[in-house]
């Protein structure tokens, strides 16, 4: 009966995991990678996966073919030093410095059992060939055999006087070999506790010992820089292999036993011929010690892991890595809020400081300069200055705005673990591993006092709220208070039974809290020095503590991966914040105490809602300036470069980001979650299961590469639309035909591409097919094949087609703009000039469609624009370039999942509310969907789109209010570039006033594009490279927009995997013909009154404004910029009164203001019979004074 029950449970267990694999919810994978040294690496038996164990306390599973991170095994509380697969590949085992070994289900990542008993670090694990037993080796000098099913110890092996460094079973599982720090390796019979043989010959630690595939020999690697081959039967040395210049840490046999690889502290992996005894290859890529190496059991590939936090996959026939298993983030050591709550500041083990603007999400500033982990960071109250302390023994001060180092504080001889600034921001205190703390003068950078008295590392420091006292806490179990004015010790708070990891003052200065390594928190009375309370709930070391701003609560972060909130008065745990997968290193309350911020060794920074203890968002920094934000509901936002690294995982199927991006991508996600942006989050239901897309296979008909055969195999999710691309451009939105059978088990399609205009004759053409599931929400990775085209008509010199559209004159006069038409003409002029130089005059085709055109066919109407695209589609070839520029009004219509619309000259309103009628949208606006279809029909494979739009979706009450490009607009443009292979840049102003507020007499994005073409972003000083042009403009617009409300950093989009290209060439001749406006004075609406009536009885201020407006409408040649508004920062305003005498002569007394300051006064005389001349004279005088 017992056996039946065991079998029944086993069947249910297998069915459960099989079901969860087939219908698992996809997870967004952010490739954080390991954030610490990688100690161990192993190959799965089928060679498909690689397993790594790291100092960060986690093991990770990677796809060997792609290098993608798949599963993280979280559960250990200290470094994972050894990893292994079961022979059937279903389970993995890990050993850790936390003195435990664990077995995990490989597919789900679930922990199945923990093996407890060792009294020191576990450094080696192995699984028996039959999968029934596990071996563990430890620094406690013992080896233990465990029963996998029960988790109980079967046997403990004796006879070792040194710490165990490795254990490995023989191929038949009868024996095992261990290596030790006593310079020996030993062979054991699994059933006997004493060693059979001792392998003597190394002169330093033996770090690794493995059996050959046939079990006849044993290979060892040692700290004496040699590897040795031993005869298993006799225990004698057969060969010695020398060549490494430092310790050998790991050795591994190839699958046939003819070769072996060795990993060394000399940063190399070396491959050796076993029979010949010679070194045949040195593999160099690691930048630090190589700790582990493993050959694939099915191929000539091998994997290595190092102290540089990386792992590599090598084909030992080559000297370059085939894949890398590298993360893009570092453990967070310190996290804090700015005083206004708009920024968070992070310190990381990756040696960087990062300042993140969480109010806009557009700015991640990375501060580089430290040469060791950044352990502590602080931001000044005004947000202008950053302080950082590092493992490199230095503290640094940074200019936050300019991302520059101001000064360094030198003097410590050990790592700086903690720093703090005094309340008056005049003093800095640093605590170090050199057992001292130092107080510094911030202004001079000079040391004032060295605080001596601790006998171990100082881990935490802080100032009292009044700045008179400083606290230091350390691993000697002591917390000390110091008089800041004298540097003398005041009192010692002793917790000698445990290290002190963290210390903090309450806001009123009456209570001190200390976080201890034993998991407790102690509260102390600062006046008496007596202990008030002990808070006990954490299981492991408390590494960070802070008080709420009102002093009522305490927050604690721990190595047990949790954060807890405590009631100070009662000493009770109120809430626990769970979600981090590794140590919580830093905790902080937001300024309003509504949120908490946590930074973790798992490389995430998380924001939690205090009221419900739920995670609101997770923020991950990737590399230096890229980032990802995720929410618990599955939505995400990311920087463009970060998106290239993201993907989804369903079972072991990696689903490219693009396949689910439309469903889950939420621009400005963090800002919406925190209330900085008013747009509501889209409601997106999580998947209950995944209905996979069909498997796609491509082939060409024999002797006929013009016909592509598409084979589709239903994988359970049905066969949805099938999209076909040639060279990155869509040619068929659904190749299935009119009546597809979505439930068919298999479908075969044929697509004829003969003489298709998207084909290139001068090289290979990529055919790509993507297939959706029947519900249409999941799409396969693109399956590609390459064909060559043999069509002489395709061979031609490249041409460029330029369409520049600018609307200033709309239907009616309510939404007219000054600069849009002129901007389009300026861009057209510039692109035409540089295009002719690069492509030739006969190959450059320029169309200007603006409000200034007299030819009705060139007016910017919707009909004309569509007709022009259709004409180009008939003429263009795959080798050509199309560049499109649009300026004028743009709107977002349709809510969160809506579309971006460019308004043509027929439009009468710039409010989205005016376009509810589809007939109106059809006649006076072009959506991004329509624009996509128009551009798709143009065969040119190189495409550029520039949009400088004024998106005034509503009346703006305050001219200084800002509104970003809406999320749905960003999504629409992003979808567009993915369907057309187009480079896109779009600038957006909140309203017409912001759009026309540029001091350059044109839209700021347009100005920056022109400046780039004239020289700011040229490649090799003469070529207009589209990526360079867009990136430079993206940087410049925010700089020039300083002080202008409602103008944001432009958005750029580029097709994945694409290479940039040139759209023009500039010489001195073209440069001279491209005018670039200089900054102009900005004038606002005039205010005039008749002196007796206090009213403008002559309507003179309107006449003056008309003159200003006329002067301003000349675009780049305009002497001024005029805004019809009453207030704007740093602009000129005319205020005055006039008198009318009996002769109808007028005397006008004017005051000229700049901002709020009066800068000049003047008098202008005129007559009632010629008010226009009087208005001209007033504006002329004002412009003279305003220069």
C-alpha cells in the first residue's frame, strides 16, 4: 500500500509540473544576471542549459544556445558555491555558505528539499548517477551522503584533515573522489566511510577532482598551478600538466575524455590534450579569476565562470566566446529619496551612483569615478549635491545637475561602509572597515576629527537631528555616540553578543535604534543610555533601519529578504513587505511617509505602499543609464536600449519582448503609479495560461527561390494571422487567405516574392515570417531565410524621396500656427541640399506641402498628402530612401489604447474632443495607422520620419504646466517603426504657446535638426547620419527648452537590429545655404490704457500686437518671437498709457518689463488718423530696447 501511495504521489507530482509547464504564465525576464562572483558552473545532461551559482546567493539557469537567463533559484541566504544537475536533467542541487544544500525542480524553480547538518560552509555538491543520493563537502572537513527522497543523512565520511573543495561520483556511482585543502585527493567507496586511496603529489590545496568519462582515470587541479592525471586503480600519477601562472580552481573532461579544460586565478581557461599532455588552447575573456569550468556532455562546447560576475560559453576550436551569460545590473547597497520626493538616489556594487527622476521617468544620471562598490549615498536637501562612500576607501562629492565629481575625501585605509551629512550640511561623517570614523569639513574637504575606539569594522554612522552628536556602530557589537564639536566619545551602547549593522536617530533625537546581525533591533534612550525595547521578528541580520518622518514608526531591512515596519511605542511589528529575492540592504520612507523604498542584493529597487504593504513598482537599473520598471499587474516601462535586453519566458520557451509588448508596455508607468502623471493605467489581465503560437518552418521551392513555402504546426494556441516581411518591411499582414482554419493541426502556405519591389539585387534578401496564435495576442519569433534576387531592374543607384509637410493655416483661425509651414520649408531646403550632394540632383526628389504654397496640389490637405505617397510608392525601389517631415498640430484620440493623429489643413480644432465623429477624423487627420500603411507601400527600405508637433489636447490654464507625449502616442509610434522598419523622432509641446515659445522663431526640434545637419551631428564631419542626427537633437532640445513650459525631451524610435544610414552630405557650399536662426527676444501681449477712461478706447494694444505678430511670423529671419499671452518666464512685456489732445494727437508713455523687472521707459507720439504708424513706431522702439 505504501509503495502504491508513493507511486500515486509521484504521478500526480509529474502531472502537476507537466501541466504547469505547458500552460505557465509568461514572466517578463529582466536580465539582471549575477550581482556577485560566479563560483560554480554546470552543464545539463542534454547540453541545452547551463547552471551557475554565485556569491549573490542565487543559482541561475541559462539557455546554452542563446545565453538568455531563464530561471533563478532563490532560497539560500549566503553564497551558492557549488551546483550540479541530476542525470535525467529534472533536478538541480546547490550548496551554499549558509551551510545547507538544496534540491530544486529544474523546470519550475521550486525548492523541493533542504539538507541541513553541516557546521560550516558547503563548498561541493554532486548527485549520484541514479539520482537517489546527494554528496556534500564542507569546510567542516566532512563529506555527507544524503537520501534525495527523505532528505536524511545516510552516511558521513571520515579521514580528511583539510577543508573539502570538491566531490564527484564515478560514472557508475560506486565510488567518489574528493579534493581537499590539505593538498590531497581521496577516493572513497560510497558504502564505506574511510578512504580507499589517497592521491599524493600536489604541493598546495587541491581545488578540483573529477573522473574521466570511462572512470579509469582521475584529474585534479591544484593551487600549485598544475593539473595531474591519476590512474584510478593504482592511485599513481600518470601525467602532470603545467602552464597556468596561478592557482587552478577547476578541471573538467570533454565528453570523449580526449581533452580537459582547466580554470585558473590567472584569468584564463586552458584546453589540454590528455594523451599528448600538451596545452592546445588558451581562452581569454574573463577579467578576474576563473573559478569553474565545465565541458558540454554532448558537444565540443565548454562553459566557464569567474569572479568578474560573468560566465562564458566557448567552442574550444575557437578563441572567442560563443555566448556570454552576463547580467546588466548590480546589487543595490544604498537607496534614498530626495527631500521633495521627485528623485531617488542609488548606490550599487557595480561602482556607480545613480540619480533617477521618478517624477518624469526621463532621466537616469550615472556618476562614474569610484573603483569599488558604492556602499552609501546621500543627497543634499536642495538636490544639487550627492555624497557617496565606497569600498575604494574614498568618499566623493558630486554635482548632481552636471554629473561631475567636485571633490574626494581621502584618508581611510579601508572601505567606507557608511556616510552621513550633518543637518546644516557643513559636515560629513564616514565610517570605515579600518575601524575608524572621520568627520570632515564639506566645503574644504579637510578632515576635522578621527573617531577611534572601535575594535572592528564600522558599519553605520549618522548625525543627531540637532547635529551636535554623531553615532557610529560596528562589528565589535558597540554603538558609540560622539561630541561633534570636540570629537570626544560621549557614551557606548553595548550589544557585544552580536555585530551592529545599522544605526539611526529618531526625528526628535530621543531614541536610537540599532540593527543587529542576530536579527534583532534594539531601541535606546539617548538621555540615559538605557535599552528601551528589543524588536524580534527577523530571521537574519538587520542591515538597514530608518524612522518615519513623524517618528512613530521604524523600518528595517534584513538578510532574510524582508522589510518590516514597527510601531515604536508598542514595539510591535505592523507590516512585512515581502518580494525581494535576496538581502534587503537599504530602506527609506518617502517624504510624506506614504511609500517606502527598498534596495536589495537582487539588483532591484522597490517602491511599496505603506497602507497595504503591497509592492507598487520595481525599478531595475541596467548598465549605466538604462532602466526597467515593472508593476505587480504585469505592466512594464523601459528605456529603448533596455527593451532590447528584455524577453518573456513561458516554460522554457523564450518569447521576444515584441511578441507581448503591445499588451504590457505602459509608457510612464512609474509616474502613473506614483501620481505624477494623471493618465490612468490600462487594465490588462494577466494570462491564466499561455496559448502558444504555431511553430514556423520556411523553405524555398526547389529550383525556384521566388516561391516561399511556410509550414505551420499548431502548438495548442491555434494558427492565427501569418505576417510576411522582406528585408524588414511587411509585405503581407496575413498570408493565410480569406477563410483560414485556425484550429487546423498543420497548415502549408506558399508566398510568391518574384520581382517584389522590396527585394535587393545587390546582395542577400531576408524573408521573415511571424505567426500569431488564434486569439492574436501572442506572436512567434521571426523565422528567417535568405534568398538572392536576380532581377536586373532592381539594380539602380539609390535615390532619396523627401516629403515635408507643414500646416500653419487651418480651417478658421482658432488654431493657426506661425512657424509650422516655415519649419517644413526650412527642413525641406536643408534635406534637399544635402540630399543632392550625396545622391545627386537627378536622384533627389523633394516635395514641399505647406500652407504657404500657391499650387493647390501642394497644399497640406489630406487628399494631397495621400496622393503624394501613392505617387512615390509607384516610383521608389528597395534601394531608395524616404524621409518624411511633419509639423503642425497633433492629437491623441481614442484614450489609453488610442492612436496619434496628425491634423491636416482641413482641421478646425486642436482638441481631441472635436474628433469623435469618424467622418471628421477621416477628412482632416492622418493617423499613425494610416501613415504606416502609406509608408509600407513605398518599397524604399530606408525610412525616416520627423514629427515636430503641437499636441494641444485641452485648454492649458497655466502656461507653465507640462504634459508629456501621451502613452498611447508613444505606443502608436513604437508599433509604427516595428511594422515599417523606420527611424522616428518626435517632439511634442503641450500647447500652441509652448510650441511657438522658442526663441529661435521655429519649433525647437526643427531648430535642433537643422543645427545637426549644419554640423552638430555629422559623421566624419560631413555625412548626415540619421541616428547621430536624432540622438543629438534628443539631447539638445531639453537644453534649449529650459524655462519653456510644456516642452519635453523628444522620443526616438529605431528598428531592432537595424544599422543607421546617411541621408545627406554637407560641404561648405551647402552649409552656407542653410540659415540657422539666432536666439531672439520674446515679447508678450501688450497692455495699453487711455489715461482718463482707464480703457483702451482706440484698441491700440491690439494694433501693437498685430505688428509684433507680423514681425514674428518670418520664421528664421524674424527679429523677435511674439506670444499672445500675458505671462511667460523672462519675456518682454509692454505696459503703458496714452493721452489724446484736442488736435487728435496722441502721446504714449510706455514701460518695458523683462519678467517682473522694469528695464526701460520711452515716449512715442502719433496721430489718431494714423494709428497703424503709431503702432509700428511703438514696436520698433520696444524691439530696439529689447535687443
